[in-house]
C-alpha cells in the first residue's frame, strides 16, 4: 500500500512536472517569437539611425562649406569690426584731403610771402 501510494504520488509529480515543462516550452517559444520581432525592430531602427547619422554628417559638411563661402556674413563681431574700420578709413581719408588742401594753401601763402620779401629786397636794394 505504501509503495502504491508512493508510486501514485511520484506519477502525479512527474505528470505535473511534464505539464509544467510543456507550458514552459510553449512560453519559451512565444518569448523566442517576441525576441525575433524585437530584434527585427532593433535592426530596422539601427538602419534608420545609421542613415540619419550619415545625413547629419553630410549636412555638417555642407554647412561647413557654406560657412566658408559666406565669409564674414555669419561672423557678427568680424562684421562689426569691418564696419568700424571702414568708417575710420573714410574719416582718415577726409582728414587727409583737408590736410592736403591746407598744405597747398599754406605753400601758396609761403610762396606769396617769399615773392613779397624778394620784391621788398629788390626795392630796398635799388634804393
């Protein structure tokens, strides 16, 4: 009787373990299918990421070329300094023109005075 009870109990445990094994195997297969789906999605997203990175790099290169072509347009401090220098050059050019005119007038006045002095010397020499 004891042996029969033990055998029955062992058979029940084995049956339960077998059922559990089948359940776990089915669950495992479902998980494998889910994993394959996730791996497919990850692979697609990696491809998208790689293409996006390549596009970003291409845009970065294009941006660098455009910045080199536009020169000072994007560089505000450089533009500001350029405008200041240009204004300063114009002011100095105007000052130079005024000084040249003043120099010419002074030279003419000096020449007139020299002639007057020479004329006065001739007059005093003849007297």
